[in-house]
C-alpha cells in the first residue's frame, strides 16, 4: 500500500513542478495580474492530453484556438454595457459549450468556461489586456497543436455541422447547455449590476453544481457549502493564527500538490476554497476573504437550485409545446 502511494506521489511530482514553472513563466511574460488566465490555459493543456472532443480532430484543434479568442474578447466586449453584455456572454458561453462538450461525461467544457469566468472576473486594461490577448492566442495555438499531435490517429466522422444538427431541446445535453448558459449569463449580469466584489466565485459555484444529470446536481448541492465552510475555516485558522507569514507560500504549494490526489467532491471543494482564499488575500484580509467566499458559495448554491428547478420545468414545457 505504501509503495503504491509513493509511486503515485512520484508520478505527480513532475506534473506539479511543470505547473509551477508554467505559471511562474506565464506571470513573468504576461504579468502576474493575468496568472488566473495562465491557470486556465494550463488546465486546458493538461485535460486535453488525454480527453477527446468527439469530432474531427482538425476541426477540434482549430476550434480550440477559436475558444481562446472568444475568451480573449468576449468578456471585454461584455463590459461595454451590462445589457449588451447579456447578449455577448450568452453567445460566447453557448459557443464554448457547443464546441467543447459533445461528450458530457468528460467535462471538456470546464477549462474553457473556467478561463472565461476568470477573464470576466479579473478584468484588465492597457498593456495587461494586450498581454492577455497575446497569451490566449499563443496558449490556444499551443493547446491546439498538442491536441492535434496526440489525437491525429483518432478518426471521427462527426463535424461541427453535426454538432449543430444534434442540438435540440429534446436532448439532455441541449437542455443542460441552455440551463448553464442562461444561469451563468444572468448571474454575471446581476453581479455586474450590483457591483458584487467576487461574482466569479458565484459563477464557479454555478458551473460546478449545474450538472447534466439531476442526481449529480443534487449530490453536489448537499456538499458544496459545508465543504466550502470547512476549507475556508481551516484557511483562516492556519493563515491567521498558526502559520508565520514567511511560510505561508510553502503551505499553499503543499495544499495545491495534495489536491492533485483528491477525487472526492467535498474534499476537492474544501481544498479549492483553501487555494482560492490564498490568492484572494492579495486583495482582502483573510477574514474578509473567508466571509466573501462562504457568502458567494451560499448565494451560488441557492441560485443554482432555483435556476435548475425553474429552467428544468420551463424547458420541459417548451420542448413539449414544440413537439
């Protein structure tokens, strides 16, 4: 048993070191303010080393670049005007879902929507925005190239045109597209309208909870807030009262490494809260970050349950009328 654990740790160490080098290099090249975008690009790269988009490899590779360009320009255009932003976010999220999540069991949409939410929640301007656009273009080309090289021998007859043809409200996948797109678009608008300081934390909760299958949505909803509360409480306890300031970065790295071994949703949620709060302490005190994290997750959990209920029944009636 111990030998198996040690082997798994040794297998994960090179990946973890690569992640540290990648994010450090990304921050040096494009600015630390864009580091969250670097996390999104890195996550996409790692996921698609093995995951498959389920349609023609050449088209899928090119669409990856398109997805990153949507992330580069969509959130920025949405900030021009809140009402105009509803349309922009709705279109962008819809396209990202269509191009990335044909196989709903793999969660291929997550890195793209994760990065989109990062871009929407951490707006930059001037040179930093120029660097963000360049990094997303370069990142898109890098991910697309690696995806093509690792998937070129896989044959798919399905094309983007087929993806569009298969989109109808009688399918579980399309209903889920609609629920997630409408829910994210609306919460982004409300967060902007009310100047909520961390709308992206609510958006992440919505992204995590609104699953294609109701059973998984219900199970995640049970654990989301308690796990967030535990992870956030441990963060405040350790970083406010136990761990000296000079050692906190090391502890955060260890927590990040430990999270690579976690499959349980409650534990992963707790660790994610821990890591998110460490990053948020650049802008907030630990106590304020703790309160904001917990409140955001409570809002996101209640909102997700409400939207799931309303949209499930609305889409059911709509598809019945259309038939």
